[in-house]
């Protein structure tokens, strides 16, 4: 057999295999889901962790505390956005107030439910670009890309990628980044489904999902740059109007959440300058846009230099999405090209140019997580640039037919993402002293963290030989190894100072000074202060290192005998 005959035979075999796979999407997608679960499990075992605790940014403590409080219809200062705390609330009903307790059901929910949904969304969008074959290819790339990227980084960076980024990217933490990426991806799918026209319910569901993404993290509203560009290019004015109106409703819910819990919108905040947590300067209206749009071209250039330092081929990483965009345009999917380009570009400009995004410190990847699906879909589309390839695929480039989503599903999604949080926010009672279920830690960096007071952590104080002996009942429900930090007020009196912000939000700042760290359930203070207040803080971290990590729960206070 000649080389030509062999080549023809291989091509026919590949074509027959492709046709058989086209008829069995459930088999292919099922295999991809199993591969996704297997690779995530392998990463969960290989990455450095402490029980269920992997590396996460620290916001998980305040987010879970807020969720626990709103689950009790108590409204704390609403520093975070609204939807992730409301999503965490039902979990805290069963587990308790801390993120460590909530991690097992939360991680299982993200890995077993949200991760497959993300995979199906990538597949669905890709099928609208280049049919089921491209959907299979994009789905496989979605599963493999986090792990294929590992050897493309230099050795000294791989640990940061594996231990610090991938657990967040695969849903192994209590942060809002992974679910918000899934929400943006789902919104993109229904935007694409609504582009052919007469698909108002799909556009409505896209609006609900895009609004939910913004409710999880407000920067996700950047996705609108791509969605509105797609509707404009496709001239789907009615679908675009419905999408925009529903997203606008989520902005109203977010604004109400902020005003109810802070007394003002942060972007139009009545700024208060606090001196030693005791005096307040006159109030002034400040349009604080730099908080949200702090962009620096020089910083972006430095990040590209860091990419060159740590990554195998920065030029390939930079030009691949542009090549993919040309491929999508080449096969006349202009509206989808606008969606992907606007989606990715908005996040790159606003988040990638922000000084907070650093490749070296590993924050760059997390801040841009909601845009990675757009990048991957463009990357997966690059093969469509091969000469004659789209023509040879023929009808295989066509998307499979999909029925419009039914109105009842739109209504259910809107109720969960908009109506329930709005009603709960309106009916919740603001948290006020003296009996506060959560207190605020302040750090030298200027950041604060809302932390629950766990009443099951009973603290007792006894005097013996001019010393104070503290003892407490250790909690076996923690899903990681923990250690305890012992705090004492430097002078007699309460260890809290409660102040208001915006006339409505009470913050009770913790004033206790750290006097020791232990893994035992006892501590002896050999230099006690008469009448001082003691409190125990429970802390952990992914390294199980007592020198690091944040306190995720406090005991109730106890006074020195």
C-alpha cells in the first residue's frame, strides 16, 4: 500500500470515528466528567493541604461569617457582595459558623456539581462556534489545561501554581472565585444560545446568571462588555434589552444590600476617617472610582516581564487568543467573537492592569479567573485556522439544535438569585452591640476581617499562685489541625470597641493583645493583669504552621478572677 493510500485510509477511519462520536455526546461528556473528577482528586491529594484546608486568600472567613449571620436573618456590615454569603447560609445551618466546618459539603458541591456545569458550558459554547467536534476538543482542553500548564512554568514557580492557584481554580476552597467563574461561564452560554433570535427566555436566563455573577463578585459585571457587544453585532435588540434589564435588577439588589448594611454605596461612600477607633472626622462625599479602576500600563508591562521569566513561551500565551479570535471570525461567528473578545479584554484591562494583579505573588491568575473560559475557548478555536479544515468539516461545524429554555426555569433562577436575597436583606435585623455574634479583627495592612464568636468554645479562668490558668473544651468538629491563640486586654475592661459607620453599621473591633499560641486546651498567664479580659482564637492554615494563618473563630470573653 502506498503512502497516499495509507493516508486516505487513516483519514477515512478518523472521519468515521468522528461521525460515531458525534452521535454519542453523552458518552463523550461522561468520560470528560470522570476525567475531570479524577484529575481534581489527584490534585487534591498532591497539593499541600491541612485536612480540608488548602491555600486561600483569607476572605473566606468573613464571607462564611456573613453567610452564617444572614442565615440567622442578622445583617452585619455588608462589606462583601450578597450572593455568596446567601449561598453559604444553608450550609452553615448544618455545619456551624466557620469556613473550616463548612468546607466538606461546600467543596463536594463545587467539585461534583459546579465543575461539571462549567465543563458542559464550555462544551455548549464551543458547539455554537464549531459544532460538537469543537465542543469535545474544548471540553478536553478545559479538563487538561490546568495540568498541562504545570511543566510550562519554570521549576521554582510550579509549586505556587499547584499549591496556591489550582485549589482555588478547581473549587477546593471557600472563596467566591470558582463559583463566580462558573456563573459567568453559564451566562455566556445562554447569551450565545439567545443570539439566533426569538430566544428571549434564553436571554433572560443569561441576564439572571450574569447578575448572579455580579452578586457573587461585582467585578464580574465586566462580562457585560462582551455580552452587549454580541447582542449589538447580532442586532438582537429585544434579547439585549431583556438581558440588560435583568442584570440591572441585580445591581439594584446589590445596592440595597450595601445601603442596608453600610448606610451608603461604597462607590459614593461617605468617607469616615477614624482616629484610634474613637474619633470621626466630618463626613465628605467621595466618588471613589480608583478603588475599582486602578489601572497602570507600566504595571501591565512588568507583569508581562514576569510572565517571560516564569513561563515557557509568553508570546504564545499572548498571541494564541488573537489567533483564536481570527478563527472564530473566519467561520463567520462574528457575534460570538465579539462576546469572547469583549469578555476577555474587559477583564484583562481592568484586572490585569491593576497593581493588585501580580504573577510573582500569584494573584494575577485568581483575579482573572472569570475570564479564563473566554481565553480557553479562543485557544481551542485555533485549529479552525488550518487551511481547508473548516470546509472539510462541512455540516459538522453546525451547532446541534437546542429548544429555548422554559419560563419556569428563568423564574426559579430569578427567585433564588434576586428575590430571596432581596427579601432576606429587607427583613434581617442589623447586628448591634452589646451581644454581638461576630467581631472584627484589624491588621497592620489596614484590612479587617469579620470573625464569628463560637459559643461552643467555652473558656474558663482560674487563679492559682499569682497566675491565671485558662482552659477550654477543644472542638473535634474542625476539619483540619488547628492551634489556639490566647489574647488578653492590656488594661482591665472589655476587649471590644464598637463604632458605627454610615449611621447604621456597627463594627465591634477586637482590641485584645496576643500573649501566646498553643495546640493544647490550656494556657497559664504568669503575669496577669487584674480585671483583664481573655479570649481564645482558633486558627489554622494550609501549612498547619502556628506562625501563619488567621483566626477563624473566637471564644466568648472571660474576665480574670
